[in-house]
C-alpha cells in the first residue's frame, strides 16, 4: 500500500502536540525539513501528528512504528472511535537518542502486519540557528493581499513606474 492509498494524510513531526478547549490541535516546534541537532550524541523528545482518513465511521485500529537508522525505536497501537471521517491524530512524545546522524522513519498499518512508510526525516548535525530566514513583509503589504505588480521598488525603497513593454 502506498501513502496515497493509505488512511494517512499529512504527517508532522514536532516537539509536542496540545489540544485547545475548542478541540483544535496546537503543534509546537514543528520540524519543517531535516531535524538538525547541534552535536552528537543527541537526545530529543518528538511527537507525531497526522491527518487520519478513517476507513469507517466508528471503531478503527491504528498501528504506528518508529525506527532510526533501521533499528526499531517504538510501536504504538490504538483503537479509536471516530465520528467524522477525517480527524487529526496526535501521538505522545517519544524519546529519540543516538550518537549518530541518520534517518527517522515512521510507518503505519491497519493490521500491524503490512506497513507503509508515511514519513522519513533526516537527522543532521549543524548550526540550528542559521537554518532559515524569513524575509520581512514588503512595505504596504497586508495579510492576504498581494502588492500591485505594476510598480517596482528601487534600491532606495521608493516605488518607480514599471518599465514600458514593447509591443512586438
């Protein structure tokens, strides 16, 4: 079974998952790309959240297993009662300790016998603080709105007319 054919949609690895009073899940410390640790050996507590597309309304069985560099690290088994077909599933934090970089693999099964890889994350050693930079919003930008493309911004930050187009 491929991930597209499985009961699992989006898979997120993060530091923790909490539930608001209104039923929304809060994902804390989401690993959006590789998991980068500052040095070896390392120790992390990681949580797992995924969209579950229940095959039936009612009782469903879920199996999830975790491995690191090909070595088993844990297995979850749950029987869940669902009242809607698509739900968010949170699994409690699990420890991940190692003295080497490698691959964290999460697999899913309906039966506990036939497994489908649903997530693979590389764990790397590096400078955690310098991974990403978010560009500041353009002056005049408002959330959900695009700036008009008819103007260009000069190096001084002032708007200038867009270059004329030739009509070939």
